[in-house]
């Protein structure tokens, strides 16, 4: 079963698939298209995954994987330079 921590990897995957930068809606659509079946089978996470995706972005910012919210246009998430392997 998918845990919310998995969403951090999926956010990075989505951003990489879109050249390192994408709007929040684009990230959500990508995750749903690629991982929707896993989300449907994830119990309560199915009902909270879009909120948890935003949580994942906050955690990735803390880790230096994506740019701070005030460093990108509103609603756009961007990878921070060369993303370390841990990201």
C-alpha cells in the first residue's frame, strides 16, 4: 500500500518528466495518470493525496530538492538545480 512519503518521489518524477518545472495542476495530473491505480488502492490516502502532495512539496523544499515557494512563479514547482540522488 502506498504511503504519503511516496508522494515525494512522485513529485520529483513529475517535475523531471516536465523538464524540471511544472504547475501544481500538471504535477497532480501526472501523478494521477501514472499512479492513479495505486492511489485508489491506498486506503485513506486516496482521499487526501492532493493535500499530501502539497505536504510532499514542502518536505522537498526543506531538503533542498525543489525551489522555495518565493523563488518560483505562483503555482509553479521547480527542481533545485542538479537534484541530488537523495531527492
